[in-house]
C-alpha cells in the first residue's frame, strides 16, 4: 500500500504543490471550488489486485486499520476510530469491508481537503457572511465516546466554532444508522455580532469511497427512475459533481445568492427528472458488497452529491448534504436598489438520520438495493400495497381561456358528452380498464386556481352533468379523478394580495409560465393552501365526489417569508403532510409525482419518470424506482403522445412495468394556440384511438402475466437485452437493440419483447 501511495504522490504531487494554498483566502459568494489538484491517474492491473485484496479481510481480529471492533451481530461488524469517528463495516460472511474515510491519501490535496477526507463528519461553517469547509479535526473537536450494546454515542464539541452536537451510531441486523438529534445541536455564537453557525452537515460522506479506477462497481443516483455512475477512470471529463435536490428545488430561495463551498449550486443545467426518494448507493462489484443509503430524517432540506473521480478529487464518493442555514440576500427596498446579505435566523429544526443497508453476494447490485428498499418501505415505513391491476390512463382537458375582445373567452376542448362518447367508442374495441384525470373541469378553466368548491365550467356541461358522468364512469369500473392544483394561485382569477409566499429576501415568488394569457402564478402559503383545499374537499364530499387527482402540494416544499417570519421546508412539510393525511382518510387520492413521504397516502403515482435526466454523469439508466414499487403502487408514465420515439418508449413501459398515459382532447389542439395550454400540440382523440387500443391490448397482456407480482431481479446484457424477473417466476425479455438476440433458448427480435413461461 505504501508503494502505491508514493506512486500516486509522484504522479500528482507537482499539481498539488501549485494548488496547496488555495484555501488560505476567505470564502466569497462566487469563489470557485477549492481543492488540491486532479491529474490523470493510470491504475495498473497490479494496483487493482492490491486494492481488492485490501477490501477483503478474512481474519481481522479486534482492529482493522487502527479502527477497533465496537459492535457486531450475526451479519456485520462495526469498527470505530475515535479521533475522527471514522467507521468500517465488515461483512462477516465474505470478509468484505467498506470504509467511511480515506486511509492514506494520494498526496494531491491541500490541507483543508486532506483533513476533510479523513473525517467521519464534515461541515460548511458560516462565519458571518463567509463560509469555510471544516471537519472534526479542523474544527478542533473534543470528542467523548460512550459505548452502547450495539454501537456508540459521541458528544462532539467543535471548539474552534463553539458548536456542539451528538452523533449516535447503532448497528442493525443489515447495516447501521447514524443520527444527529436536532436537540443536541448548540451554536454558542449564533447570536454574536458576527454569528458563527453551521451551514451544512455531511454525515459519513466518504462511506464506500474508491480511488480512481482501482475498484470495479458504480454509484447509484436517484435521478428520475435511477442511474449509475461507473467507478472507472474518467480521464478528467468531470470538473464538478452531480447534485440532486431531494424532493425538488426550493422556490423560496434565490439560489443565485446561496453560498456553497462545493459550488454545486451553480451547475448551469436545466431542471431534470424529479428526485422522489431520498436514496443513493455504492456498489463494489469486485468484492460483491453494496450499501444502500437512505436519508431517514432531514430529507426535506438535503441534497445528494455524487463525485466521480476527476470532479475535484481523484476519488469516487457520494454523500448527503444537509442544509442547516443559508446566507440570503435581503432586499431593503421594493425597487431592489439596495440589499444586504443575512444568515437565516435559525437552523433547520429536524433530526438528521441516515440508514445504511449493506448487501452481499448476488444481492450486491442496483436490483438488490431496489428490492431491499421495497422491503424497507413495507416493513419499516408501513407502506401498504395498493390495487395495482393494469389500467390505461386517459386524461382529458376540459376548457381553457384565451383573450377576447372584452376579457377572456372560453376555449372548450372536451365536454362531458365527449368523454362519454370516447368511453363508448373504446369499450367497443375492448378497452375498459381505464383511469381518467379530468383537467380544466372547474369554472374558469384549467388555470382558474385555486379551486375552493365543486363548481364545474358550464362550457363542459356544468356541475350536474359532471357529477352524473362521474357516477356513470364509476359504474363501468372506470376510475374518474378530478384534477386539483392545491398550491398555485392565479393572480388573474383570485386575489393574491395576501396569503402568497415571499422568498426569504421578501420578494414575491412568481412562477413564470412564458405564456401570454396568464404570465405567472403565485404559491399560496401552506396554511392558506390547506384552508382552501379543505373547503374544496367539504364541497366534493357534499356532492358525493370521492376521487381527487392532487398536484402542487404533492411535490413542492419551500422556505418562505411571511409577516417578517422565516419558515423552512420542514415547517412546510409539517403543514402539508398533516392536511394530505386528513384528506386521504375521506378521499381516494391519486398524486402527481408525490415525494416519498406521501407514498402511503396515495392510490398511485402520476408522472412516474421512465428515464433519467440524461445528464453527462449517467453511464447507465436503471429502473430502480420501478423495481421498488412495481406490484406495490400503480405507476403511470408521462404522456405518450409527447414522446418522440414511441417504439423505444413502449419497450421502456414493458420493461419498467409503468402504465401508459395519454392526454386527450375531443377538439383539435390547434384551438389552444392562444391559450396557456398551447404546448398541448397533439392530443385529438381520433388521432390516437388506434394507438390507445394497441397499447392497451399489448400491455394488458404483459401485465396479466405478472399481476400482483413484484420485481425480484433486473439485468441488462451487453446485447442491450433487459431481463426482468418477477416474484411469480415470469420473466419479461425486452430487446432494445437493432438486432435479434438469443437468450434462454428463445429469439427476441430487434426492438421487441417476449414474456417467458412461469418457472
């Protein structure tokens, strides 16, 4: 090992000398990432063998790399190095280990980074308006460790900053948990003239790390349905990490002014697929050991950051970052001509807890992690399986508005009678298992929000006829949901002088539509959104409406300023979760891209990502979320009629088990040209009827074969053949390539699929 590390030093040392003093200067809002230096590192076959040899320890005794054994069970051993709270986990069956900190570094990093990679906890410290990266050693930590029957509790005093906290680590049957209780965090200089506080906390950021291409495996990232980043030599192609905001971005924060030492706030990339679940992972395929990491508490203000080698350092590592406080720009005038930067007045008020689940052998891959995540949802989170029978989702747009000579005029696209005709027409072709979400049914059309009572637009048939249609649909076994955005408020249709959120800097948040009729929407404060939702629910209940398709509050959490008081995402989550829980007791609620916190309250997921955001980091797309949720919650994809490559998209639906969705109108969508629904450019039912029937027949046949089953394995061969194995023994083979593939004694033609016999 020593020879190897000296080799690294010689390869990279010169660059490290030049970069060594970068962090001497104070942080500013727009400083670049401060590191040592990254050079191209060629890893030899011998070095790979040595790295793998070091990762499997047959007879460790009471210590491994200066870490002492502090807890064990039938499956795992937990080792601790007290000075840095570094831990090592060892699989007793295979001898494979995962380390939480770097042992001997490659000699390329500056002093600050060198300290960070050896520490079990990392911090972004806010010193007034400056920010510095720190850790247990750099913070002058005084640590008192108390051992328990299955782990330890460490009281930490960062003497340099006068900040204290407690870290509790507990070994479980399949891993360990690491928790920092909110009540244990004390910032003695928070009220000083120049406050010194915690900006962010990193819990075991290097757990499972690898160096360059020394090890084989990948990082799992929850982008969309799931993606992998290989542990290979990236030849310097990455200069920054991939950063994903758990449960979406924060509308209440002007990200331009948020300080971040790691510079990941400033990646100039478009919004991607949502991060619905706070999970990530690291897989070492050479030692057959994997760790699934779950943010169990504190997800509402966290990010998942994946650093492939070349992005800042020569290491591969993936970490959660918990945001505790922000520095934001406070406007001092309505004209925004004067401003001042301030720290948030209080830190995030939630406990920070990570759960790490380790897998070995054949389970140590992304499919195994997804299966284990499903077990966690069912057994630890109490998720109850819902009705997952196959249904095709057919959504309709009722009406919108465009400018008239005087005021707005209705643009009617699909009436209640039109929907009746469509149902009858499809039934004649055998399409009967349908879920429908009716959008734009309310008085004033689709963008008349918020909805506070059950009042249908007269242009689509009126309230009485809509109620009748709902009853008729339910009588035919059709699930018929009314669409409601419970978050947004349209300033053209409702008074938004009060009860709308302001960002932390006191500017009113405006969600731009980039359309001409309604140029922007405001977000209601959580309390007002709940009040109006409850009013609407009472009105629905009175008329016998029991199915609601909910959006807005299902996937938006934000900090905000109201009456000069700052609220964070934890505050917002508390209010909205309580309201949704109450609503779900009386209503069948279908949710649009709900965050994982709400999965136990929804009848299904609308807008389930089939793919990833296709960022440059992605080496391979995997259906992680589909594996976890298939057979537990029905998942409906984004609208098929907007997909450019329909053939490939259809195969992805077969592979993932996600049900198809179409967004339809009776009239030609050209009528929407001058409305806010102008991007609905292809939707006419008569155009899509044959495709709807084809999707229904083929996908129903596949899903009938796997009805009620869950996915137990997934793999994709070098020939681009996906093999999905279900709990009832059925295998679904999906050939994404342009050539026929032979597998399991059968031929799967190019761009096609087959359902195997029950084994």
